[in-house]
């Protein structure tokens, strides 16, 4: 398998152009899969940050329902 370097976009595009339509769809599906995995990682990083913040501020005991109620009450008061 060939090694891909940063400036190999043209080579990738050329290989893509030679693929039949069905294979092109598989490429798109795979790219969507890779992108979704990146989003999951970002959300996991956010969740860890939020949990650590909650612990540091002393409100890690709150449930999601508690938070939703607090937010709702705050928005109603505005």
C-alpha cells in the first residue's frame, strides 16, 4: 500500500476518478465514518472537560434533570 503524504491530494483525486460509481460511494461512506469518529472524540473530550469542571465547582452530584430544571428556571426568569 502506498504511503500518503500531506500534499498527495491530487494523487487521491486521480485514483478516485478512476473508480466505478459504486466504489466512489464506498469512499464517501468511509470518509463520513472517519469524520463521525472525529466528532465522537471531540464530544468525549468535551464530556471529560465538563465532568472535571463539575467536580471542581462542587456540582457533580447534579443529574441531567437537575441541570435541565435549573436552566429552564433561569430562562423563565429572563
